[in-house]
């Protein structure tokens, strides 16, 4: 067990936390009580549901601050799933006079990614629908501030009535805030694509912005940068006083100085030249179970310098170890990586793919590897015949025909979602014609 797990196990036993949550709905704990085992900051910062200690995960618990020195534990709906859509990115360019970025510069920090998003007009496009408006949005409040007095409701698992929170001067962190003529945006930024995130990261700044009394529309945005794609996940709170009322409105993707426009004819040519590899036999390889293809490609960069095991992968991308295994094995399936002594390392082909930016040349090589597999080729050809619609029922029938490890309709439909997602990615890097 980790230090985090051991610490919370000690606290749960000492204060009988689980029984009290089950009896009363919540348990209040102070920073002083937590400090007995470990620094509270290290014991309470769970930005993703996967980062929670085992006791919390097993019992569907979350912890939220109600002051700078107090916390509440309960079965709160505290996290928001991040559904990543493979939508065709809008091409933008750096201003001609910017000379501090060259073609070899790797954007590895959220702050630099946000700087690029602002200087290329992405922020303006997201906020007001124009790449280069007469009056562009400006960067405003960032960093740490106090929440002041904040009252809100939060949904509780398996309960009809929400829990009423009263927060007094809890710490709020804002990665980026932008203001245009008519709108305010508050942004949480990540150089990866997590499965979910703590709603508090956007809700507290969102409420703080509302409390300014400007009458401007406030846009909560989760921003991700992965595989050269700058993605803005735009949310809203349908009830300003309900933490759990968060809904995704849309997603807008951008790419800098690249045209992702492989023609449909080129895709048909790649498919027609498929090598039609047989699918892995049962017990000899794993059929893909990883739906986010952008994350798969981003993983190539993470493995570029040295091999990693599934634990390291799960820590990097903030998902559980099983998912770390799934995504790494997807690279193995494509012959981009191999597994040795529990670690995944890139093959020569994988290293070659990783050496390219996200562009047409690289994507053709990737698509070729995908469509060399007979299930993906047949599913892709069927999708084109259907005008771009992925028929998961048809895909499931293909999988049962060719993949010996898949022998039930339920499993076939689950795996079909991966096939459909990869095909959607292929179409997202193709031209519309």
C-alpha cells in the first residue's frame, strides 16, 4: 500500500469514518486531525477519481474542503467524466513576428500551451467565435485566491436530497482566466487527457467569477494539450448553486500550422492495400480496449525516451493500472511498442512514428498500421459505405468472426466501441470531401 493508503487507513480506524458516513451521510475532519499521519495537503488533493486512496475508491467517497482548516468526507458526485471527441481541429498559426518558437520546440507545460492558445487566437475563437477580433480577450486572474463565503449543494450517490455545503475562504486555484467584451472564461489546463477531473477545479473559480457581479457570461473550460491538439472542453452549470449540475456544451479542437486533410481517396487506397493481418489468437496478444486514440498517440511521446510499466503509465495519465495496461497494449497491437520484463518500450516503427509531429505524413503511417488489421479494415470500409456512420452491431459481428478471444455479444459490443473510436479518429484527420 502507498503512504496515502496507510495514512487514511489509520484515520478511518481511529475515527470510525466509514461507519459514521454510512450513519450520518458525511464525516467532518480537520487538518489538525489529518496532520497526525501526514501533511494534509498531500492527504487531500485528489484531482482525479483514480488518485483517491483505496478506501475512498472502494466506498465511493470523496473529500472536499469547507474551510482552510476543515474537510468533509461523503459519497459526493465530485468528479466529471471527460469525454474526448475526435473533432477535426481548426488550423491556426503563430503571429509572423513571434520568433521564440521553432519547429523543434516541444510544448511540455500547461502555461506555455495556454500562451500559444492565446497568441494564436484560439481563446478568442472559443469565447466569441472569431480568431482575430478587433478587441481580443486578455488574460486576467490566475494563481491562488480565497473563495470567500460560498454556499452550494452537491449531489450524493444513492440519495435524493443533495448535501448543502458552506465553504468559508477555501483556497481557489485558477490556471488561466480570460476576459472579452462580453464573456469571462476560467480554465483548468492539463498536458494530458485524464478520464475525469475534480469539478471543484472549475466550480469554485466559476462561482468566484460570478460573485464579481459583472453580468458577463462565465465559461468554465477544461483545456487539454495532447498530440499537438489543443482541445477546449466547454462546460456549463445548469444550476449555479449545484456543484453536480455540470454539463458539457461542446468541444473545440485546434492545431498549429498543420493541415490535417488526408483525402478520402487516399484512405480508400490505404485500405485497399491492407495486409489483412490476422487478429491475435486467444492467449497470444490482446485485442485493443483503449478508446481515446489521441491519448494512444500521446503515449508514444511519453515512451520515447525510456520504457515504462503500467504503474508509471497510470500515474502519468491519471487512470488505474488496468487502463495503463490497455493503452500500452494498444501500442503493442499496432507494433509501435513491445513488452519486456513488465515494461513497454517503443519498436523501431514506434520510434519513427514518435519522431513526427501530428501531420498528414505521420497520420498516413498510423492509419496504415490500423487498417492492416482485418477487423479494422472491414469496419472502416463499412463506415465509408455508410457515409461515415459506424455501425457497432456490424462491427461486433466482425469481431466475433475474427477474434477468438471474443465469444459473447456483450464483449463484442464493448470492443466495437474501441474500433468505432479509432475509425472516428481516422475520419477526424481526413478532409471533408
